């Protein structure tokens, strides 16, 4: 601890307030945090640099001036990240993905959505297609997913996956 500053690490569990680049949130450890953050993401792991302060009304809060972010590594945090940040992925799909890919879940979803579509029956094309587009994947990946979905429609005779 130099010059009264410390480092606090944890997973962002809740956003209590966020406006104009300022965050008040809660970590998975229960510690309240506040400071400048443009785009906080629930489920993301952060290392904050700052100091603890005691507010007369709100109690102990870690006030940070800087931070670094990293993707979550444990299963619970990965599931929370997927549920909070990935449209169309809820508790059941997140559980299947984490069971299939473990700590590599986010990397696999980003780098190889075709593999996820092949290996995880319950994930429909539109779910992975939206994730791929959100992650900046090329059009080729979306086309592959569409072809997989069309094969399933022909095989099962409907738009869903059984």
C-alpha cells in the first residue's frame, strides 16, 4: 500500500448506479465500490486501485481511480457474465455452456461459435449469430450457423431444436 492506495480485486455482482461514466456497484465479496467507469459489466472480474473510505450514510466503500478488467475464470462468474451480457442466454444455456467448455467457455464462444453450435444442441442459430456479431465475428461464422440451423429444420421439420 503506497501513498494510501490499495488494490482490490473481485467480480462485479451488481450495478447500483451508473451514469456519465461514474459507477457505484457491489462486488461478489459484498464490498461496495465507486469510481469512474465507462462501461461496467456484471460478471466481469476487475482489479481496482484506490482506497477504502467510510461514508457517514453508506458505510465502507472502496473508492477507485483506476481499474483493469479480465474475463471471469470460475464457473459461477462465467455463468453470471453470460446471463447478464449475452442476449438469449439464460440460466439453462449458460449452465450447458460452462459444463461443456469449463474455464474456456468465453474464449470458445468468441473464437469458434460454429463449434458451440455443433456441440451444444440447445443453442439456436440466432443466439450465437447475435453473440458473434456483437463480438465482431465475420459474416462467414453467421452463414455457417445459419446452414447448421437449416439442416436441423430439415432434419426435425420445425424451427426449434429438440
